[in-house]
């Protein structure tokens, strides 16, 4: 499997670019385990005011056959920098793109957005398939 980003000169894009995402082989497919990835420098733009929004994005998943390649994830997350999107939409977009790429057993994405106008928004989305479908439902209900 040839990677497009790792070890190459980086050409940054500053508008939503899901094509940056790449997967690598999971060499431990016989085991359930969590992978946690945190980006505390995430930025996007409010689609109405075009003011910047800052967040910590937390991604946690139980892989199946694939892992997300971390440099490709960094480039992907950076691509939101000039993209207008609501907080709730961005975590769902990230989840959808990672589900499509990885087909994980379980995945969750949380956006911890800095307060603006005195209100902080923390959207959370999760997904589970197979034996993790009920786990996903339980975790979502417990987060209320």
C-alpha cells in the first residue's frame, strides 16, 4: 500500500479536503482495542459570521482492518481551517469520513469548542457495528 502523504513534501489545503485521509493496515485485527487521537489546534469558520472557531477534536475508535494514517488525519483536519461549518456538522462530517475510510468496529468523535458569546458547544457522535452497535447506543445514552 503506497501512502500519498507520509514522508512526502506537504501541500496544505485550507478548505475541506477529505481526499487527504489515508488508511494503513491494522496488524492486530484479531483483537479489540481503542485508538485515541486528539487534535487541540482544530479551527474552522462559522458559516454565517465567518469568525474562526477553535476546538479540541477527540477521535476514538476500535479498528477493524484499517487504521487512519496520522499525517493524513492532520492534513485532513487542517483542511477545515477556512471551511464554513457548524460545530455539530463538523463532528458528523469527520465521523462519516472516517467510517467510510476505515469501516471501524466502533468510532466516536467529540468536538470541544471554545466558548464564543459565552456559550461553549460540545457535540459528540458515535457509531458501532456488529457487536459494537449496542455499545454505541449505551455510550450515547450515558453521555446525556
